[in-house]
C-alpha cells in the first residue's frame, strides 16, 4: 500500500529491561478503519502511546503522510492530526457540554479571557460535524456513557483530525450504542478520517474493521484483511493457544437441591422467581437491562433482601438478609463490577485472597496467624495460577483476568456450596476467559452449584447446563442449554 | 417563564434562599425586630468578614481542595501589619495597611500553594500544618498580645460609615461599615475570575477531573499555586478589616472560624468534592450562618444555645445534600447494575 496515512515501521520499545515492543509495524491507509487487537500486556497501549507521542520509541521510525519522522511529541501528534480518545474520555463531568467541547481549542489558542459566545459557536460547529444532537448546556455528568464518548469524539474532530485512535471504545456501551458509534466511525471514514480501533472483541472486529493487526507479547502476530479472519483463527492469533469449545454437561448431579428459590420477589426488580440448583450444575440466568437479573444476584447474596418468597438452603427455609447470612448459608457472589465491588485494589493480592476466610486464620488465642496466612496465600496462588511475581504486590497490578481469578479464589477458599457470578468475564481477555470457564466447570464437577448471570450468550450456552431467561423481572423460559441457540434465547429476551 | 421557574427548582440556591427567607420571617414574627433598618444593617456588617473568608474558601473547595489555615493566616497578617505600623508610628491612611496585608497574605498563601499546587500534597494536611505554623509564628516569634490601640488610619476606616440606619421604635442606630465595599469588590473580582477567565474555568476543571484538566492543556500546578496565593490575599484582607472594625487586634479570636465558614459554603451548594458551586449559593449559605449566629437572641433563644443551632444546621444542611448525592448514586448504580445487553 503505497499511499498510507500512517506507517509505523519496526518499532522497538523497552521499559526497564522489559521488551514491550519487539519490532512492530503498523500500516493505516487514509479513511481506513483498522482494528488493533491483542490481550492485556500485548503492547497495544504502548504502540498507541508511541504513535500519539506520549512515549518515544527506542528503535524504528514513523511515517505520516509520506514524511518520515524520527520522533513525535504529543504536540506534534496533535498538529499532524492524530487524536486519541481515552477509555475515560477525559471529560469534565461538572462542566457543560459546551465548555467541554470548547476548552481544549481555546486553551491551545492561549486565550485568557472567556468569551461565552465564541465558546458556544465552537461547540455548535463541533457537534455539527457528526450531526450529534445534544443539549449544549447540559452537564456532561448527566449524560450517558455513549453521549460522553460522542462529546470526546466531537472534541477530537476539532483539531483537523486525520487519524482517530479509540482505546477500547465499546467497553461500557450497550449494543444499540455500539451501533451508533459504528455509524459515526463510518461517517468519519466518508470524510477521509482514519480510525484505529482498539478492541479484543471478536464480533466488533468483524463488523467494523477493514483490516486488522494482532499483537502478542510485543510482537506482531498477523496483519491482514478482516474478511480472511474467522473466530478460531482470531482466538489463536490472540493467545497462541487452540481452544476446544466444549459444551459443559452436568455430571454426577447432587441428590437434593443445594438451594431452592420459591416465588422470590423484590418490588420494582423481579417477581415470582422459582428455581432449584443442585450440586454439579451450572445454571445460567440471562436477560436484558430491566430484566432484574442483577437485582436477583444481589438478593441471593443478601445485599438487597427479597420482599416476598422463600429461599431454601438444603431444604431448610433460610433468611438471607445480609452478605454475612449468605456466606453463612454457603453462598458467595462475584459481583459484576469486580473492581469497585469485589476487590480492594490498592491492597495486596494476598490480603484480597484471604479476606473472606480471615476468621479461620486465627490461632487458638484468636490472634491472626501469619504463618497460616502465608501458607494459604501460596496454596491459592498456585491453585488458581495467578500470574504475579509476588503476592504482596497490590491487586491493581494484575490484569483483568488475573483479578477475576483472585475474586474466585477468595470465595473458593471459604468452602462454599453455591457461587453466584454476575458477568464473570466482562472486560477479561480471551485467554483468561477460557481459563475462568475451565475453573468454573471444574468446580461444578467437584460438586459445587454455580449460577452464572450473564448477557454474553455464547458464554451462557457453552458453560451452563440449564438457562433461565428473564424478561421484565419474570422468568419467561427455562431451557436445556444443550438445545439452546443464541437466536432462541435472544427472541425470548426481547 | 415557566421554563425559568423549572430551572430555579433545580438549583440549590433556590432552596437555600427559601430557607434564609423562612428563617427571617420566623424571627420577624417572633420578635418584630428582624426587618428593621438597623438589624438589616447589623447583619450586612456582620457579613463582611465571614463573607470575605467564604469567597476564598469557595474557590479552594471548587478546585477540589480545602483550606483550614485562613483564620490563622488572617490573624498572623493582621497582627503583623498592625504591630509593624504601630511600632513605626504610622499615621497615614488605609492604603499602606492594605498593601502590607495583601503582600503578606500573598506570601503565606504561596507557602500553601507551593506544597499543594507545585508539590501536589493533600490540601487538608498542608493547611492543617500551615495553620499551626502561622499560629506558632504569631504567638512565638512575634510574641503576640492583644493590641488595644490600632493606627489612626485603620481606626478611621473602621469607624467611618457609608450611612447610618436608625430603628424608629427603639432609636438604636447601626453604621454600615466602609468595609462592606471591600466585600462587594472582592465578590465582583471573584465572580469575574471564576466566570470569565480561563484561570477560573481551570479551577472548575481541576475540581472536576484533574487528569483531564492537565490533558486539556491547563497548567494545573500553576493554577493551584496562584489560587492559594489569591485566597491568602483575600483572607489577609478579611483579617485587616476585622481588626479595623473591632478597633483592636485580638490575635486568637478568629481561630476556630474555619468550620462555620466551610459549613456556610457547603450549605450554599458548593460540592465538597469539588467542581461545582456558585458564589450566589456560597453567599446565601454564609448569610444563613450569620443570621443564626446574630439573630437567635431576637427570638429569645439564649446565646449559649447558638452553637447547638449552628451545629444542627450544618448537620441537616450538609446531610441533606450528601443524602441526595448518595441517592442519585444509588439510582445510577442500580441502573448500571441492571446493565443492558452489551455487545
């Protein structure tokens, strides 16, 4: 491709002896939608930071518009027309849309005094570029995630952008919002603006991009046309491993149900929910936004007590009104947002692992026993293959998949009977996702009862033995996962 | 019109204004003395010093910081200014004391600014420390004692009145101090800074999200440094005016004011987490505290109960807004927990 907009050639970068990028090349044509994929730690973000001038490459060079550049500073990148939209969008929630849009360009013009009329003009021009309808006087904090993203995109377009880099832009978006985003990306393409789309979601890569580049461990694995890619190849390129997509089947089911839910209801969330879960089973619960699936997980764990119906634990009626009561009854919850609800991120991995079983690590004088703690931490780190040089490191140093393993290990240390997982693999890369699924299936085989609450339908179908579909707070269908298809479940959900 | 009315109901200032009005009416009904000319002038006069402090506190809180050192800063600069001019036998006008005060206030503000702005240390810790340092310098190094006499120029400024209001029934009179003009001037300057300069918008931006502010091109370090310099100047001006109005300098009687001032600012709708708030709300909140402090006696509540009322007001006022924040958050998070089908 002779007429590329951006060519990064043989880029090398090391951090304190770690070779983050080992001669990676990237080629983007004008108006092209290019997808950059790779697992956590593959070097995606390092490459983006080199292109946008945040880091300097140790070797290789970058060509933009045919001109070879030895190094790029952040200002150079902006002047060239390279704009990065970060995952947090870098917006000000406390300011209006107008101000969010106009601040950057006013500041880069080195203005000192605010002219509100000019600010409004700038903002109006910015939203007009992609036909984004929004109240300019609304506070950005009151917008939806998708709208905030549009604000960030409009702002990026004001600097005569020619290449827009979007760092995992779809993470927090609903399906509909993703479609709208793709619409905007196509509009940009029509205006000759290239998009580098960072994602590790297979379906998005297929849907939007024309060409793709996959990195693994700092090396370029493959680059090519998306039409030559299929899902097995994609997983293989990403991880270097082959996965067998085996359907989970419940074996050696327990005799009596571990937990039985009878006509459970929580006003405004769900009603008349009944199901049984036996040991050795994985039950999938799926549904839309307002289906009440998340509230159900909270009710099962006692965070929001159900206001009608009963929960029977091993045949005995039990009141689950606090998380303590749930743990006492042998129920654990892996919450949807593991970062804010399931982990103490700044604390050590070791502390996070043992927090739920801390009472059992006391010696006979009820004093905390540090030797017991060390042994227990070692056991869990090995059993769950948590990739860390030192369990005393802060939990936030781990990748998403490893963090999720810590949450799992924490619960499994407590010898629970039932584990409820809400969105167990949201934001987790493919390799770790498979590992987590393997762990869950293994646990079920050992006799645990598992409930996976998820809207990732392939995940539900592959890992569950039964699927319950919720709609508007009620069970609309219960099916054997062996015979369920994505289409069948979707039609029940909608 | 209806649209404007709807907007008003969404604004925090509307509610605080209604509370102030209700309190005024209650006092009026109970005593018949609230809306008399001299009482209103008394309240305006009592607003001057807290009002100035509140402006500075407001700006700091909007930036996401906090300043508990301003009473100590004001005490130190006003004491040092008065003492220096007394020792020099100064008999001139008010301009020199103001200049000396502002210069010292800027210097001490810069002391806070270096640690908070340039070095990025937590504002609470820095100002707790500097508060102690300022007090120590004043009481130790300067050996402060009460100054019963102040220079004639400052005395004249403190006693001169814009006008005098008389209560037609009791015949009591109250003077509107010239210092009130200083409050008006500082309010206008602060309003201009916060609304019409990129320095001021930077303060809001930093309070909203400091990383984003840096990425957007604000010099966040310089903005925070200059903010504390400015706030130091405003506080020192307040200290000087208080000395003039009281006709004496008492080195410790401003200490401890910080909590009521911060409470007033937060009652007025300034988000304690930074990034949001208006000067109007900040003044209304301060007015509420001043009225409670000054007028409880008019409805027969003994002054010893004053602090109970102020305390209750702070808990209720800030509690209600904190409750609204957590409720909004809960609604949002349960919506988020609900999730939607994600692609």
